[in-house]
C-alpha cells in the first residue's frame, strides 16, 4: 500500500438554536451544508437532551422517508449549548433542498430544512 496523505477533516455546522426555519418548504435563510463534509455538528439550544441520536436526511417531497441515517451523539459544549456530532457521507446527494432530522431512541425528533451544496 502506498501512503496517501489525509485531507483535513471537513466539518459542517448546522445551527438550530437560533430560531432556524422549520419544515420542508424552501425559505430564504436556509443553511447550506457542503456535500464534502465528513462530520456534521448540529448545535441545539441549552437544555436539549444529550446522548444518542440518529441524524437522518430526507427529501422534502418524501416526508418521513429516510434517504440516509447516521448515528450521532450529543454532548454539552463549554458554553452550555448541546452539540450532536455525527460522521456523515453526503457525497451521493445531488445539490438541492433536503430535510435534516435528529431522532432520539425514544422516537422523538426535530427537523429543519437545509440545502446540500457541492
């Protein structure tokens, strides 16, 4: 095997704690996440639940149909916000509008629309 230099880890950050637009309809101000990221961080409000989550990608026109699911874990950051971290692979998703869902093992979930960019 030849040694291959590793490219830097690319992390996408999705801020949900700032009054993010909810729902699958496109609205100005949707956050854009690059398809090239390796890890996604979803920043939730203080007091959000910590622990295991499943991070899911859905298409707005196919609500409740998971296109991909990634295990994640939520911890409390030093500033008190809760951050879900999940290793993701978005390389097979064409640019466009999607729904990001974060689901607890209990089945409770939250979601927001976002854009995948090249």
